[in-house]
């Protein structure tokens, strides 16, 4: 598996990812219940549950970074409230929503020297296979389980919230003494840890994501005009 560092993400990939975030910010955070239902697939992969504790800290920190970025982009919208903040936290861990699409860009790579399981950013959005579902599940454990508290903390902190403050609040328990615990050799061999090939999201899939988002945004604008 190619361990492409996030710093080397291509300009096109950055544009695709940031465009999704920017569209969300323009109309404030939009609850994605309809999008999520339409994005569900029958053949969902099962996560590697025994591997979650080895990536918990890294996943939590990535989720905190995602929440912080989108909150800063949305906080000044007049309709952004604590309920929307809660939805933002929850959807951050859902790779089938536009908010949580960052999870599909991640790949699990086993460092053969340290035997640490590293969460590495790829150059594009990807398909959600077992490793993606494992990251999702770990994110649920560390973030969604405390969504009420996190949403209240961020929303009430407002302008004072810094990424370091949020990360410490969200991830101090998950990170503990080490951010990357050593994976036992037998476990690594049993599950072929890091052996799954990361697959780029198809152009059709990307197009569907954007189309569905625009449909929901269009419905939202119609509703806003009706209320006026």
C-alpha cells in the first residue's frame, strides 16, 4: 500500500475535498439524513474490531481536525445552532455523508519496524472497504459516543476554540500514553494488517456525491423561500 503523506495531496484532490467543505459552509451545516439514507449500500464491509484500539488516537485527532475546520466555516451562519453542531459531530464519523468523506481518504499502513498501525492520508477520496469501516467504527467509539458533550463544548466555546484545545478535550483518553500502540505480531499476521489495497473512488461515485448534495441544497433553498 502506498503511504502517501497528506502534505503531498495533489492540487486536484485538495480542490475536490475543500469544495465539498466549502459548499457545506456556504449554506451553513445541512443535516444529511436524506443523503445518508440514499448513500447506504447493501454490501457494507465489517470493520476489524480488534484493530480499533490501535488507531483510536489517530482517528480521534483527525476527527477533531475535521470538526474544527467545518465549525469555523459554519459558526457565523445565523441558522447554525447547537443541534446543527451535534449533527456535524455525528456525521464527521460517517464516510457515507459529505461531512465524513475524509474517512475514505485514509489508509491503514503497518509500520514493520515499530509494528504501529498508521492512519495515512491518500491523494483522493476512496471506496469504503473494511479498513474504512474500521476507521468509521473507531471514530464512533471515540467521537459519536460523546457527541452531546463535544457539541456543547465546541458550540459554547465559539471564537475561543483552538484545534489544540479541542483535540485535548476529545482525545486525551484515546491517546493515553502513546498515540500509536504496537500491534502484536500474531494479530498482524492473522488479519493481514495493512494488507487491504486502498481503492480510489470512481468518478461516477464522486459525481453522485456532488449531485445528491446539490439536490438537498436546492430543496433547502426552496424551503427557505417558502418560509419568507
